[in-house]
C-alpha cells in the first residue's frame, strides 16, 4: 500500500482528486454564470442583486482555488482548461441572463448539482480518512444550504 506525502493511500487520493476535479469543473461554470449575472442584471432589484452576484462569484473564486489546491495537496493535477471543464460540468452555461429571478433560479439549479457532488466527496473522504477534504466539503455544504434557503425566500418559494 503506497502512501502519499500527506500519509493518505495514493489510490484513494486519486479517486478523491478525480471527484474534486469534477467539482472544480462545475464550480468554474457556476462562477462564470454568477459573473455574467452580475454584469447583465437589470431591473428594480439591480443594486441588491448586482452586489449579491458579486459576492457569490468572489466566494466561488475562493472555492475554486481551494479545490485546486486540495487536488495538488493530494498529489494530483487540477483540470485547468475550459474545454475540459465543459466536457465534465453538469452545470450549463447561462448566457445573457438579465432577469433577477431567472438568474437566481439558475444559481439554485447550480446548487442542485454542486451539493450532491460535495456530499459524495464528504462521504468518500470520510471513508478514506481524508480530513482535509472532509472539512472543505462540510463547510461548503453548510454555507450552500443556507444560501439555498435565502434564495428561495427571496423568490418566495418553498425549498422543499
């Protein structure tokens, strides 16, 4: 059994890294969508949504860096080409969205894809004693569950 530099089994670290690369690809598209919403938003909620979308893409950028660095820490290479992201991402590009409610619905659709990947990673990391990945996923899940509640409250919809 070969161990990595951080004491984890190399084969299990590779499996986790592959799943992290899937998450990374989806986050990159999520980030670009949020960026586009920030740039293109119009209407009577412009000021609050413009600021919220900026906050969202800035937080996403931090997560993208954390995910890539976690992959590197595990001893593997993060995917870093948009052509590769588009092959892997289940989050679709949202082009030319200027309506606030539509943008928020797209964000919620993104979380419907991100959260299951993060939960899978949390379970996988737990099975293989990868506390670093577990801690990241646990933080992301808690934060995103709250955002889902808040975005649904904004839309005045039931999250269940």
